[in-house]
């Protein structure tokens, strides 16, 4: 999927899985980050998805863990 960044937001890919966004407008930067995250939110069972850098996802046990 190709995501078009707004004109006043610049982005760069560091390493393999880190996206860095920069902008003067803090509100627009936050909205852009939220739109990128909404593409694939982190899910609690396998931990896959797009998450913020310092975010911790609480993992849940699946069906087989209750047996």
C-alpha cells in the first residue's frame, strides 16, 4: 500500500522497520501518524501491526492457553 504524506510532513525509513516522521505542525504530524497506524493496528494475540516507538502492547493468551 502506498501512503501519500501531506506536503508539510516528511518521512524517512530507518533500519528495517522504523518510520520517522518530521513536521513543523505538531497537530498535522499526529494526525498523519494516526492515519498510518490505522492501516494495521497492533493486535493483542500475536503483536503484529504498526505501533508507536515506545508503546507496549499487552499480550493476551489464546484459546489453547486456557486448557
